[in-house]
C-alpha cells in the first residue's frame, strides 16, 4: 500500500496552530490596549512618567486601619468586620462617580487617617 502524500495543511498543521495562536494573542492584546486607553484606566497607573512626581507624595507610614486576615471567626469578629465594611462602603457610595475626577486622591480620602475622617 502506498501512502498518499500529505496535503499542505496536514504537513504544516503544528506551525499553523502556533502561528494562529500568536496572531490571536496579538489581536487580543491590541484590543485590550485600546480598551485600556479609551476607558480612562490608563489614568490610574501611577508608574507612568507623568505621575511619578505625584507618587512621591504618597504617605506610606500611615497605619492601615483594617481587619486581621487571621484569627477565630466569632460573632464579635464578624460584627467588627461588618462595621468596618459598612464604614468603607458608605465612603465609596458617597463618591460621585460622574463628576470630573472621581479618582482624585482628595475625593477618595487617601492619606487621611480614620480618626480625622470621623
């Protein structure tokens, strides 16, 4: 029995699979970059050169008033978490997302301790 010669597609299917994967991934990266720039999310990236002067003013020594990620789950700890969550949720609801600059650090209260915010 003689073997039939492979067609072009059969002989090169692995190469075509790799090539197709690369083309699809490049297309998806292009789409994601377009969405990144047109949605305004690019303005959040503080590592960009235009924001390096601002990122130097970030106060990193402020203690984070948060909830411990470890420990027993009791009624008291659940109530504590619920109270902290409700406080932060009210702050998030108070921000007008449709104003000119909803991500302004003053609007989001960055750098303010919880004692001065109350």
